[in-house]
C-alpha cells in the first residue's frame, strides 16, 4: 500500500497536552469534559488551537496550531487554557497534569461516548479501562519522507532522556509505585503501543501498515500508538513517550529538545553523515530504566554499551546543541531543560510533597493544581526537600 506523507515545513512544531479535570475541593477527577467542550465549541471554531475530548470524560486535550517556533505553539496552548478556564473556574473545576492522578481509580471514571473509544474498551477490556494516563505529544515537521524512518531510529535513543525529564506518574490509584513513570509501562499494554518496530525505510512502514490493516489489527495509521511514530497526515514525526508535563514552561522545554534533536539529525542527513543508533534491545532497556529511575537512571548511550547518568548526558546535550536552539529561536525554552534538572522533575516534586504531608496524596493533587496555575508550589517543594 502507498501511504502519502503530507508536506510540512522543516522543524515546525505542534504540541498536544492532555489535561485532567478535578474538583477544586477534593482533588478527585470529575467527568466534566463533554459539557466544557459544548460551551467553548463556538469560540474555538476560528482559533489556531483546538480543544477536544479524550478516552475518559475527566480529560480534555488542547492542541496548538503549526508553529514556526516552540514559542508560537506554546502561545496557542496558553490561549486554549485561558479559554477553558472561563468555563471551569466558575464551576470550581481545576486543571492539572501529570502522567497519572495520584489516587483516582479507574472504575469511578466514565468513557467518552464515541464509537472508537467503545471499540477500544471492548477489545482491550481491563487494560483499556485502566488507561488513566495523561501525556504530551510533540510533532516536528519533516520536509522529506526519506528522512522520516532514519530520524525515528536516531531519536529512539533519546526517548529515555525525554521520558526521564517528563516523568510524573510515581503514584497509581493511591499507591506509591516505585517508578518515576508508571504511565510508560501501563500504556505499552495496548495493542500497537510501545516502542516502534525497527524499520529501515518508508516502504517497510507501508508494508507494516498493510499487514496490520489486512489482519484487522487497526483501521489506519492513526491507530499506531508507538512511543515515536510517523504522522503521515501532518507530515511530522510525533514523540508520544512523555508523561504529561505539570507546567507550561516544562512543556515548552521538552518541545524545544524534540525540535532541536530533530533538526540536528536532519542536518546530519543533509551532510551525508550516518545517524547514530543503538540496538533495539538497548532502546528497550533504556525505556525501562527511565520509567523506573527517572532522572537517576543510567542509560546505554552507544552501540558498545557504554552507560551514562541520563541527567549528566542531558546537560551535555544542552551545551552541545544550544547553537541549534538559538538558530531555531527556542533558546529560552531549551534552557528550561537545565531548570528541570536543577529543581527536579515532576515525579520528584510530587514525592517530596507526599513525604512532607505524611503520605496524604490529596496534598499532591493540590500541589499539581498550584503548579499548573503557575503558583508558589515550586518554592514550597524546594523548602520541604
């Protein structure tokens, strides 16, 4: 089969952010998305951003327009959040984001009334109902389809870096899991989710889709739920490995890292240089290590099996790739990577809050709500750490 890869501007950026809806007082999730979407439908009709529902009615997803820069995409996200708050604030509904809700349970949640979601739950049963997960997706434009698979293979070696920076799901249904990103391991239980198959060419990707559609595994390319995948409709590579970011500046930082890495590899192809890759079994091991240990993980960084602390490797990346960030006009956002390393990722901040509150996970939720609003919670976390 032939899969057309749309035309897109090189290294353009699009961002998707999945956001929880919670009761202001209790911090528990509320099934309010359908009503919110009805109220803002008219206002979003002519905007660059979109606001849509997700699998569960406790979630809304905001999506930017195509940004020439990370800042432009982030501005779209900010505008969407402002619009949503015109409806949620009067209803005492708060917004927050993390890879998981600290204490909510799957059997209390409602599935959005759409055929695709009902089909997913019917097929996946218990695992599907347990998909109480929130993430971000970052799209980067690729101008030549022949670059897509080689760039995905190279970017796969940096998925643990992105996963560690974004890790924000240390709690699950009231339990402390011992993982920085429990979401990463839950999500891969779905059919077609997890790490991508090691392909070499676009033709191999087309053959994969043909096999999956012919056997009824999926209807089309949108049902490929890999941690990193081609998005043919948009002409992009889409990174899906990250937990939900708890703050807008952190979202911007991770988006900048994705954009800069993609541009770096695109330039290497232009110069006729081979892209660096590591064995698929190393990619798989790195995913587990980042999920388990977050920013404290040691990851495998080359084909010889050399290992480095992921936080140290990230600091070196920030230094070596900062000229590209400047050229892409995302230097400010890119510098946010160092700020995450300095203050701790969301999972670390959540654990500190839980410890300071003697394990009361309601305090963790209220901490996440304050962070999402840009309140004083970061200083509070530092003071109790």
